[in-house]
């Protein structure tokens, strides 16, 4: 039904646009044309007919959509309280039990569940009645708001009404609202992670988390249980993340940079139009496909090769396999950014070097690359952030063992993998094991934020120099 209401609102806005634009066009033809300016705008109308139609469509669409969104957000909350108020002894239940009971009543009302309890059956009937009343009121209210906007826009078709200015102001307000939503979403994510991380650090010291060398987040259920005391030293996770990211960048940085130099400086236009899209196909492959390739092909190949040359300790899941495949995944990222930066170097620098007798290779190494170096470094830092945040490839190719080692042939794990592991299954958000995921998430957020900030500062400095 929600989609039906949305389609009706869109239909009303389209009708309002067509009718109002037609009315404005007819009105402009009947008005005198005093000068060239008025003629350009369609008679003596302040704005062109399309602006009057757009103004009406926005009046019929935007307020109705906002009301529909607000109604959809508040309806479950009101319905939840309404159902609980009709159930006996719900005040003594925990919040989780109350949510479970309301979900059971909802399932019975929708026909997904059955019960012989007359209290639940009566509550389900009340749920159906309230939902029907709410749906009727929602349709009427949203429809009236949309029709009111249509009528208001229709009445605003007058020569002195500045429809173009009104449309531009509404679009500007919409863009500002989208920007505010993006900012508030980022702040909300940060605060949600921060509050849970603070709860974790109230249970586990910060020094143990940042400088501990043993990671075993299992907590004992009984006092006499062995092997589940819980250890939250994150150094092995940081080391594994650093090792895999370093291996990935050792592959992605030179290959991506060299391919960018070839495409921007040596390749013909025809070759560039063929090679660049083929190279960027790698960016469209899902990471799970990379993970399958690493687990089934690359990791066994590396293990067999290591055994053949005498490294018997090589594991079937290794940091080298995960890092190598991750590097292949990041190559298009590095190549595309570096190519854009190199091509942005002013042609005058190249012509000046060539006119002084420098060869093309000398021009590239001594003029173009130094000029593009800030942008290239910024792109590489952004690629490092991408490598640090990768999860699926590490899960499938590097394993889950939190081992502190410098041997890339052994199994290691990363921060993102442990976050997924800690939050899999039914978890209670009052134990250090679960809250540790938020501490890891906060650490990862701060590291990637710092890298992105440094990269953007470098790129900004570069652009200010050559724009």
C-alpha cells in the first residue's frame, strides 16, 4: 500500500506539472509583449511556463512525501505502545521481551502465526483495527496535502509570481537538506560506535587493548571454565592488517602507477580507449569473487610453491595470498587516480622540457611525475584506506587466527574480520566480547579518517597549485 500511495503522489505531481505549465503557456500568449526581455520569458510572465509547472509539481510532491515519511516513522512507535497498553503485566517484562511479544502479536495479525491465547488474539485484532485506521488516515492526509499543493500551485500562475526563483530556492533547500542528512548520518555512525566503545573501555583498560599481544575474546560462562578468560590485546590484529595492506600496496602501487604512466604518456588514443575500460573491469568485480579466486587458486598455489622450495610451515591460508589478491583488486583504483593526476599536469611543462632537449622518458621522470607526485601520493593513501577496510578477501584467504607474526606465509587476521566474527550470531551487547567489535570499529574509523584527511589535504594542495 505504501508503494500505491507513492505512485498516486507522483501521478498527482505529474498532472499538476502538465496542467499548470499549459495554463501558464496559454496565459503568456494572451499577455502583451512589451519588450525583448518579456518576449524571451514568454509574454509578460516573469518566468517560463515550465517553471510554473515545476513549482506546482514540487508543491504537490515534496510536502506529501515528507508527511508520508514522518507518518511511516511514527506509526510503528505508536502501534508498539498501543499494543503494549492492552497486554497485561507488560511493565515487568524487559524491553527485549516486550519487543518479542509485540512481534508475535503482529505475526498473528498478519496470518503468519497462530495462538490459542485469547489475550494475544484480542491484541492481534486491535492491531488490525489500528493499522486499518492508520492506513485510511494516512491516505486521506497525504492525498489532501498533495491536492492542496497542486491547487496552490495552480493559483500561483500569475504574471508577477516569480516561479523560477521559487523553484531554485526549493532546489537549493533540497540540496542543503541532503547535505545535512549526509553529515548527520556520519555523526550518528560515529557517536553510535563511540558510545559502545566507551562501554568496552570501562570494562577493559585502553592500554591492554592497544598494547596487548594476545587476542582471545572468549569470556568464561562459569567461574570454573578453562580456556575462556578473555584477552583483548589488539596488536596481532593491527599487525595482520598492516601486513596484508602492505603486501597489497606493494602490488597495486607499482602496477597501477606504471599502467597509468603508459596510458597517459605512451598509449595512443585508440589503445587507451581499449585498455582503460578493460583495466577498470577489475573494479566492478565483487570482492567475494576475488575471495573465491584467492581461496581456491592463489592460496593453494602459494602453499605448494612454498613447500617445493623448503618452507614447510606455509599455511593454506596466508597473508601473502590475501594481500596479493587485494592488490589486484586495488590496481584499477590506483591506476585511475594516478592517470587523472598525470593528465592534469599542464602541457606547458612537457613542452618546455622537450624543447630543452629532454627525451620523453626524462620528461616523465624528471618533470611530469614530480609535478604529479602530491596527487599520486593522495591517491595511494586513499588506496591504503580501501585495503585496510577490506573484509571478504581476508576472511576467505587469510583465515581467522589472531597470530602475531612477520611471516607472510602464515595465517593472520585483520581488524575488519574480527569485527564480523564478534558480531555473528546472537550476541548480548553487555559483554566485552561483543563490545570489542565497537572498539575495533572506532580504531579503524580513526585510522581511515586520518588517512583520508591526509590524502585530501595533499590533493587539495596539488589542485591549488595547478588549477
